[in-house]
């Protein structure tokens, strides 16, 4: 009996230690252009440049349109559940609509978490949107359950940590211990895909330090 208890205890401790092992991190701090899909056309351009002294990817919209939304993302990333961290900034200040996309299937199918520095401190500062339709139909998701209040700098960099687990999204800003936004259920149509940067109806957005821990 004692031997059996020892074996059970050993298995339990082994499982605990295994569960505590860090998941593999995928670091996209350095963007290898050939391994990314980054739009470059008449309406959208990009540049590897600097913003406020930091190296960054700048997405630039040449023609503003309230229904516009664009993404840049790694080609071969397969993300289902995990932790997404990145830094964002709005060089255009209050006119900024910047964020991230996850479980990206292609440029028309993904989920969005975006931020509006011009609405800092209001319920409109943070917003989640399910699968993108043919147009960026943000007006369908103005209910309070899709949005959250948080303080955002107008033009400075801020850090975002998004935890995706099953049908729930939990969002932290600037390393706060308390989440600023918890949303569920996530879009059941999209189960997995890539993760990347998102630009809405803004002249420019700045992005850096994308890191992903994949749970699956």
C-alpha cells in the first residue's frame, strides 16, 4: 500500500512539474519580411522604420475609409490558444485605430482586438470584433459587452497582453495585474490561425515586439 501511494505521489508531482514547464515562445521582435504577409497596394503601404526612438513596423493607409481594416501577419503561424504580447502606438493620436488580429485564416477571416487612444478612459477605448466580414462592420459591435474602459496614451507606446483560451479573451494593458477586458464567447467559426497586427481607419499605426506563447 505504501509503495502504491509513493507511486501515485510521484506521478502527481511529475504532472505538476510538467504543467509548470514554460510553453515555447515564438518571437517576432525581428520581422523577416519574406515570412510575413504585409499588404502593399494603392490603399495601404508599410515601412520598417522607427517611432519615438524604437524600431517598428509602420502600417500606412493612403486612403481613409470608415470601413477599412487591414492586417500584417506571419505566414506559417498556427495559433489556437495562448498568450499574445505586443507594443502598439498611434502616431496620429486621437485618430488612431490600432490593434491585433488572431486566429487569422486569411485577410477576410480573423478576430480583432483593437484600441482607440482618442477614447482613453471611456467604454470605447477597447473593442473586440468577431470574424471580419467583407467590410469592417464595427457599428454592429457597439454594445457594451464588446467594449471596455482603460487608460491609453495618446501617442506613446503601450503594452498589450491578450490571453486566448477556448472561447474566452482576457486583456491586460501596460503590465497591469487586473485585466481591463474579459470577453466570451469568442467566434466559434474560427478555431485557429495566425496572429498579427491590425490597422483600422487610421493614416498610420506603429507596431513592435510581437511575442506569442502557444498552449497547443
